[in-house]
């Protein structure tokens, strides 16, 4: 067992971390009562002489004490003196004392907290070997709590039955001194800044003390530990003989030293800092304390090494040296930090503040597509290296669509800013220049966001293994076929009269879809009697001759002698009189047999008699022929009925009818002459009507808001119809040509391409060149870097030209440039535009009813197969039309570079995806609510996006 004891003044407060519980006794530790409460000798109080009894008691106590001393003397040994490692003691610095023991002392598990003018912090015993001073080292760490001369009390250590007691030690405790020979100032460039704006802060430390005596500088401003403040110390560019190492905020920096006065004086040290506040509001930075140790005597030079960091300010105080501590304080600082305007939150703002300059360079300028090139961006401004950031270059519209860019750019320091170096690959030989790069920059003087633009750099790109174009997804495992179109996506469509006619017919069919669809069965119902009559004429020669005679009779004017003779011819043919003249008796006989009314027979007989009297008796008056047409119609009807009965009942007539049927195939000319004479006329008339029809204006397409175009501008109107659309087309072609002649990648070229795209879209809304106009608009949008709008235009062009291979390839190329890779789950039939389904249904309906009429007319195997095929086609197109009508929806495309999809209609809702959605993402519109669109992606996932960031496509 062992224990130690020490005696410190109970008048001073005991350190709370080391206060033992009252009345406790820890194993191996024994605290003895304090004998010297305040490190001063006890004073005997004045009292009268003790009585004899008291003297006897005192002698008895002395004898007992003497007996105890004699009894325990063999077990009490004096330990070596207590050694103090420090010569200077301070109330805020931990001091250390050591003692050596001739035998092993077990580790002190518990120790009690002494009272007095020192707080005991730790006692540690360590076994040592091969040391002449002893076998155990005791290390005692304590903290003085009072300045002035103090006595470190004795400590007792017990090992088994042996007790060791250290001797008391005298120490002198000092406190830091605020020196008038030093001054510290922080001078900000301005105190009113914006959130995230770098502000310069100039530190100056003026010191007239001897530099060789200064050690252990402590300069740790509170803002170095503030998470809402970023601190950057720029690299020094001062001459080497003026550079000096300065420890600040736990960092090693190089400052500028200016010597003045005597040679041994430190002089003035200047250091530049940059602060950046991450949160708006009023920020008060407290006073900064600079403190260092001033040695009693100079032993070494201030900077005895070549390295700037190796000077006395970095060196700790040598153990056992006498020194004091001096300090100075700066004034507190207050900054007003303004919040950034909302537009900086909706753009790709990287924290760049003007004044700033950005230049770009690329090497090499001649390369094959897909070959690595190095892009270097030099940023120069009022912010130091470390506070300059750039947005991801892959988000640059001009680069993202035409280059693969490595976002892991390397940073290089230069005296006025930062150099960013990255690698990129060109994707197409059509690139003529590295386009202008756009960087949003905030101007704190005006409080507005501006765009800083670099100059385009001409490039010469050659094919790679014969390939002129590489898609974005052809890298990193994304398998997208290359574009094989020899014209490329830059070839604009030209006007073509045949295409204009087709577009006009399609528009006419869509505009009058329901009337034209109903016209098929109506026409069938109207033509059915005619076709049936033609069929009967072809099968029955007698009926054919009777019908022909009746047709000849109908063509003549009423109440004329010629019409009477045609009437008699009709009667003769009807009742097969041959070349024999038709007499009155024939009239009575045959008309009575078919059941004609008596009054009708008498009327015909009277006219017959009058005609004969006029022909054979010239003085007789001319006969009047009245109501011949209704009479002939009734006779034709009754004769047909009686003939049908005769055919059914008379074997001879049945045989003749069969013979007529057998002879019909050998007379193709008669059959062919029945309908072709009218059918071509009908088709010609229909074609003329379609070509001369003026279709109404189509509904506006590719709009994001009513009355606005794809970019939010007002939709131009065409007061003069076709002439206005032709003017828009001409102006659009002119703008496109001007854009191609401008500097590639420049802002001028981009503006011309945008203007051309808008004019092409205006021409598409007013002219018959809708497919060509939207194709050219897509090309212009693509050249301008607007991939989302290009996809929308190409999809609108496919509505009018679904089979055009160039439109298909252009759309595939634009889709390959989109950043978001969303798998498509659309069925093949969903890609068929309703604009073409309606005309297909009309054509199949016409074909079916026409083939059905022809089947009724001819009734042969070929027309049966044709009718069945057209019926299946009609049924298929009708099902497709009904399905698309029931499932019809509005689709669209994202047209902003980058935006966050939300889980609800508002910015306060959480993001729907971890990554933002980018330009060109296609979707289906589900609903709109408060200027927000509820959309569904092609893989059936849903989210919400602002309507003004979308472009809708109407089918």
C-alpha cells in the first residue's frame, strides 16, 4: 500500500474537476490535515501561562509523540527533493513537478484534490530502468490559481510499509502583460458585403520588441473556427527578403515583414486574409488576441534557418527558461451580410463576383472527333486562389451538346486567380469552334446577376475511322448507334410542291375527319342501287336492253314526239317484240298482263290512237303526250316483277337466264364499260376538290402558354395567309444563312439561329410546309444549343413527316445529347401520330366501302379477297384510332439547362430525384395546378415541374 498527501491553502477554491467526495477514503491514498493553510508559519495566539495541569498534559503528549516517533522511525524515509521543470508559472498554464524514488511505487489509481492556491490535475508514476536517480518517477501536474510567491506543499507516497515525503517548494506565479510595444489591427476592405462574396481583410502587427526574444506566438482569431465563415490566406508574392513566417489560426502562412527603427526590433508584419460569409445577417467578429513569450535573455537569432517557417514565432519556450508573456488586442469588427437575390438560386451560379475576367484556351485546335483535348480556363479577379469556383463545364449548353467534358478539373495557382484545366472530346465534325462559354457573375455594386462570356476558339475536326459523328452515350458503356445520314442534321428541308400538296391533304383530312368518315357509308348507301342495277344488267341481257331503252327515253324532253317514239321503243324492248311495230293491241295485251291499271292503259291507248291518226291522217291535230315518264317508270317496275316471276316459274326463261350468265365472262367490255366511265370522273372531281380546298388554320402547337411561342415571345400572326407564311419562311432561311456565315460559337451566331428557329415555327403555323418548317426549326434550335426545344421541334415535324428518315435521325441525334438517361417503355403504336391515324382510317374506310361495292358488282374471288383485306385494315385502324383517342395525352420536353423535379406543385416540396433533370427530358403531361405540371416520364415515374420550364407538344 502507498499513499501521498499534500497541503495547500484551503482559502482558495478547489478545481471542480478534481474535487473529491467529502468523507471518502480511496485505496492507497491518504490525505492528511492541512498544517499550513496559506503557506505561512502558524502564529501563536496570546494567552495566559498554562496551569500545572496543562503543563503535565503537554509533557505527557510530548512523551507519547516521542514514543510514536521512536516506534515508526524505521519505516519513515525522506524522498528526494521535488524538481520543477518550469521556471515561469502562470495561472493559465499547467506546471509540472517530478520526484524520483529508490524503489518501485505502484501506480496511483486515485488521488485526492488538495486545497490551497494550486489545483492538482494529475499524478503519474512511471517505472524506470537503468537510471541512477531511482527506479520510479512521479510526475505531478498542477495549475496555480493565484499570482505571486506560492509554496508547493509536500507530498507523501506509500509503498507497502514505507512512506516517502517530498519537501515543500517555493514558486513565483505571473500573469500575461498587455504590452504597449505591440499593436494589432484588422482592416476590412468593406463591411457591407453579399452572401458568399469574398472580402479582403488586412492584418497588421506592429512590434518594437527584440525579435530574438520572441517565442511561441499565439494568434488564433475566433472566425477561423466559425463554420459560417470561410477563411483563405493567399499565397505570398512579396520578395523573398521581405517574407516572414506567421502562425495564424493554426496555419502556417507567409506574411510581409517591414523593418523599422533599431535592427533588433521585429518591425511591422502584414498579412492579407479573405473572408466569405455563408449566411446573411449581421456578423460581429470579437477582438483578436495576439500573445507571445518574451524570453528574459536572447539565446538564438530570430530566423536562423533559410526556411521562412523556421523562426522564433513557431518555436515553443525551452523548458526551464525564464520568460514572461506579452499580448495585445485588436478592435472587434461588424459586417453586414446581404442575401443574394432569388435569381442566383435559379441559375447555375457558382459564386463568382465581379470584377472578374475569364479567358479560355484549348489544345490542340486540330484533332479527330473523340480525341482528347485540354481546355484551360483562366479566372482573374479580386478573390484569391481557393475562393474561385466554376460551375460544372458539362452544364455549359455549348459544350454539353457537342462535347464530352470531364468535370474533375485540376486547379493551378497564379498570382491573380486560378487556372482550371480539364479534358474534353468533340463529338462531331460539324463543330467549327469551341463555343463561347457563359458564366453567371454577380455584381455587388449594382446587385444584379450578369453573364460573362468567353470568346469562341476556331477548331478543325476530322472524322475518326470514317465516322463524322459520335453520340454522347457511345462512351461509358451507353450503346447508341451512330448517325449514318450523309446529309447530317444540319441540312435544312426545301420547299416542294408535292410535299405541300400532301400536307394540305392531310390537314384537310384531319380538319374534316368526321364528315369524311361518315361520307363512306353514306356514299355506299347511295351507290348501292346503281351498283345493283349494273350488276343486274350484266347478268340479264333482257333487263339490260330494257334499262338502256328506259335510259334513252328519260334523256328526251317531255311531251315531244321523239319521247313518244322512245316510249314505244321501250315497250317493245320490255316485252321483246323484236323489230315488229308496236300496236295498240300489243299495248292492251301486254300491259294488262303485267297488271297496269286500266286508266293508265286507256291513257296510253288514247295517245297511241292520236299519234296514229296524226301520222296517217295529216289533217288530224297533233297528239299530246302527257305523263309519259311516270307511266314508263311504273311499267318498268311491273315488267321487272313479272319477268322475275317468269324466270322463277318458266324453265325456258331460267335456261335463257343461265345462258346469259355463262356468256357474261366472255363479254368483259360490257362489264368494264359499266362503271369506269363514271368512276374516273368521280375521282377526278374529288381530287380537284381536295386540291382547291383551303384548309383552316391549325391549332397552335409547341407552346408553353397561350399566345406565346416556344421561348415565351408573342406568336406572330399571318394576316395575309399564305403570303405571310411564305414571307416567314424566306426570312427564316435568310437568318439561318446569316447564322452559318457568322463566327462559329459566337453569341451573334446563336442569336441568329434562335431568330431563324422562331421564324420557322411561325411559318409552320401558317403554311402548308409544316413538316419542313418544324424540321428546319429543330436544326436551328440544335445549332443554338437548345436541345430541349430542338427535340420538341423534331417531334412536331414527325407529326407531319413520320416516315422522313432525316427527321428520324435528327431526333435520335438530339435525344442522344440529353444528359438524363431515362429508359423508355413506350409501345410502338404510341409513337404513331394521331395526325396520320385519322387519314389512314379515312383511306381504309373508303377502300372498304369501294371494294364492297365492286364486290356487289362483280362478285368474283379477287374482289372477295380485296374486300376482306380492306375490312381487316379498316378494323385495325379503327381500333388504333379508338385506343389513341381514349388514351390521348399531351406530351412535352424540358427546355431549361437544369431544374429540380419536386414531389409536389411547389418549391417547398422535397426533390423527387437526387439528381436534377436536364434539357431535353421528355414526358407525358398528367395535370396542371398553379403553374406547375404533373408529369410522367417514359419509365412511368412521376414528378412536378414548373410550367414555364417546359414546352408542350400537341398531336
